[in-house]
């Protein structure tokens, strides 16, 4: 029996994709073996790899002057690789610290280059995003890093700064749920384990001109090396790439980013309506203008009620609703493969629980 999986990552995956992978698991493409056993230099895998790269570019709408990289290490490795590849003598990276992941990105960048906070939301409890005019950039800033959606805090960047400085964006938890304005960016990256596939892989788009004259780095840490090798410089995360290709093909077949954006908004609207119409029984701490559409955080009147709510939710096959350990409360992640019926089941539970608790 499939549960309603609201976990923040790894994500729920489309059932039809899992069923298709199951049929191919023991023998892939008449090879006599599983894809897990294939050589990454084999023609059968090369077809998967090339198709996934092309699907990623097409579905995301990435222009021809961007490299598409499939890299191990998730988004966390990118926290260090970005400054290592983009910063040179006399340049620095500015960071919008809008939550836990923005803070982690800045902490890693400071170890790998000169990086500073261009705006910090800690004083606001990470409940709002900056107005564009609040962001302060130092002279010599090479890029401005933003986390477009904070998975833990449930907050989303709606208005992007227009400073003339290239943006670098971690889009992990909302990848492809809205269009990307490519002319603003030098790098767009994210772990795929939220919307696009299993954990262990990052999908990275890098503007070619941004890395042509980068520093001399060890091969694996250099974007140029991965680009020149077509993301095959070492044995790639083959199974993750294979499954992401299937998910991307499904997204494209259903209408691409515009359809995914509309579905994400519909799911979030249904859940936020249940919170806002509960007369304060359920509350969201986030400024309404910047509420996340993929990670909905909410609280109940007491920790005891929250614990009971989560326990009864699990009995109704609603799982993954416990908030991050650093903030507590509840969190429902509404990733691409989560169906509207799952959100409806959660809303029914919320209303039933509120009625019985009073």
C-alpha cells in the first residue's frame, strides 16, 4: 500500500516511473544485466545519459550557452564548488541568508573564498525575504547567491534582486516548479531529491562564459572538467540519472514547467486555505507574501497536540509531516510527484483533528 508521503527529502516519486523501473530492473535494454551493473561507457548507458542531459536542458528551458552538469554530492558540494570556480583575486561572493540553507552555503563559501552576507534574515526569525533594496553588495562582488526556497523554514523568494550582479541560485526544493529567468543567472543548481529523482545527484546549469577562465583546480572540483567530459569524467550516479530521466520525461509529457507550476500552486493553495480558515488552530509563522509553495510549515496550539496530530496522521497513512528538528512543528512538502488527492487527505485529517480536539 502506498502512503501519502510529505517528506522533505528524499521525495515521493511517481508510481508509474517506479513501476517502469521495476520492469527494467533485472535486465535493462536487452543487456543481460541490470542498469546498476552496466558500464558507464556502454552504449546502453550512454543513451540514457545523453537523453537525460537533453531532457534537463529542454524541460528547464536552459539556453545553449549554459552547460548542463550531472554531479554527485547533492547541493552541499556545490556550496564549496561555486566560490572555488567563480571567485578570483579581488572578487567576492554575496549571499542572501534567508534560512538554514542560505547560512550553510555562506559558511562553506567563506572556507573556499571571500564571501559575505548581503542580507541576513536571522533577526526576523527567517520569516520574510528581503526587499530588493535591502540587499547590500560590496565592491568587487562577482555573484549574488540566493536560496530560492528554504526547505526548513518554508519561505520562498518571490522578488529577485536586479543589481546587475549575476545571480547564483540554489533551487533544490522547488526545481522546475516555476520558470527560470536565465538572463539573470550564471549558475542554477540543486539536489534532485526533492522534485526530480532519488538522492545522490545535483543538476547544475553553468553559464559557459563564467567558467572559461576559472582557477586551476583538482579535476573533480572544476566545472570545466565536468563540462568537457560531458559529466562522464568519473563513474556517474547512473541509477539516479536514469530515474531522473524518466521523471523529466514524465514532466515534459504532462506539459512541462507551466503545468508543474499550476499543480504546485493548487496544492499549496488548498493547504494554506485549511490553515488560514482554522481560526488560529493551525498557524503559519511565514509572511503570506513569501510562503513556500513546496514546503508548508505550520504549528498547532501546543507541542502535545502536535505530537498527537502527527501520530494520528501516521495512522491515516499521512507520513513525513514532522517539522525539521531545528524548528519543530509540522511541515508538508508538496513536491512534483505528490498528488492533489494526498493534499486533500491531509486537509481532511486537519479538519477532523481540529473538530475532535475542541
